[in-house]
C-alpha cells in the first residue's frame, strides 16, 4: 500500500507539473504574440498613412552645387517650420525654413553652422527633439528644463559623412528664429563608448528623440538612431534611453530594425491610437532607396511592414533615391516629406494622400 501510495503521489505531482509547465508555455507564447502587431492591423496602418500622389519638390538650395536633406517638420504660432540639412562639399550644416501651408517654404537661415577646433567642427546635421508624436495632432515641440532640444550628427572631418561620427546635443530658447543653437561640449553617444554594441562600433548617423510619456521603457526619453559597425558593414536602427536628456545609455543588445544588409535609417515616430508607427527608409537591400514603416505597442518590439513601399522612385526628381521621411496628418491630408535625389540634385519633395494642385 505504501508503495502504491508513493506511485500515486508521483503520478499526481507529474500531472500538476505538466499542467503548470504547459500553462507557462502558453503564457510565454501569448506574451510574444502580444508584442507583435498583426498583419491585418499593419494593413490598416498602411491604408491610413499611404501617400500615392506626388506633389513634387518643395525645397531646394538656390545654389545647385549644394544639397539639402533630412526634413523635420513642426508647428508654432500658426506657422509651420522645417529644419533641414545643407551639404556644401565640406560637411553638414542645419538650416531653418518657414511655411503657412506646408507647400510653399521660405528659408530663414542657419541654426547649426561650421565651427573651429571642436569635435563637431565640420558636421552638424540636426533633428529637432520632442516633437508631438500624436497622429493628426498639433505637431508642437515640447520644452524640457525651459529649453528646446535638438540632437545632431556631429563630426570633425570634412566630406560627405566623413570620419567618425557621433551624436551631439544642442538647445535654444526659440524655435522660430534663425540663430545658432547652444551645443553641449561633447557627444552624448559615440561609437567608442564602452556600452557601444556590435552594430554601431564604426559610426553613428541620424537620431530622433521622443518623450516616452507612459514610461514603457521606464525612462523619460527615448532615442532611435541608425549606425554601422566594424563587423556589420550595413546600417541598422538602434535604441537608447535617458532620464535627463543629457546622459544616455543603450537599450538592449540588438537593433530594433535591421535587414543585415544595406541601410535602415532615419526613424520618425508617430502614435496612431495605441500603436506607435516608425517611418524609416530602406536602401540597397533591394534596388535604390525607399520609404518603409514598422509598428509597435511598446516602443521596444517592432513589427516590420512586408507590403508595398510608402514612397519609392518614380519621377525625374527622385529617380535615384526617395528616402529620409517626415510624415504628418493635417486637416485630413497625409503629408510625406522626403529627400529626393534625381535630375535636380538632392532636394526635399512631398507626397500626399490626396491630390493637391499647385
């Protein structure tokens, strides 16, 4: 009887453990599934953000030898503003333009220019931080510690994205005037940092800083940036976090978006209801350069769209590349600004969800 009772207890224990283990497996599977965005939902997002109508070029440099690049769009005092990059052969500077209607833009001047004897002397490609991410929102820019902030690609070497590049940080009291921003004396992230990861140990490119209001990452600020590693000769999008805007640390060990070839870069984040959408560009993992998107519930785990490009080459002015997005929805129309490279050099172009007449 004693042996029978022991055998019975063993069988019962086995059954209980099996049930618990099975339940645990289901729970883990459910958690993994919960982090993914369904393809049905991705399709709805695509239909919401797609811009099949190309309006054309909205900004180019009057000097055809100079290239413009990487728009960031925000709104203040009933006017629209665009920061953008100018490359003149020496390096990157950051400029400001103004518009009443998102279509006609007037250049106001330079906000990050060349300097002497600084780590970022010849490269300052800036991207305004803390732009409101709400889809169809007011696209205002939030202050932190009484200032507006902008991260930028920085470096000392002359040439097109030459030398070792890192991320600098600057701030200002005004977003509507063309005057030089104040810069921190050192980069906030660079490839040589001790916590640098395998995919970013060579150079770091464009960055975007948003506020994580719900602290899904347990940090106040989140940065996405594309980078290249010594052993990864391609660009992936990585993630960093901060509690105070100034001190940053890497988040996770892997990129959040990568194809393990070509380029994934220039992330922009918007929030459509409870879903975060990352617009980014892809290049060279299929021909040319083109606009893509991914979705997330938590800013950490991203589901990549596997359908059609949002914008791709089709016109003489973007026949080489259509890339580097900034996408907004305003008064029922989606505006997709991007860098176009073609017969008119490197310019800022626009595609929309509805056909707009010039």
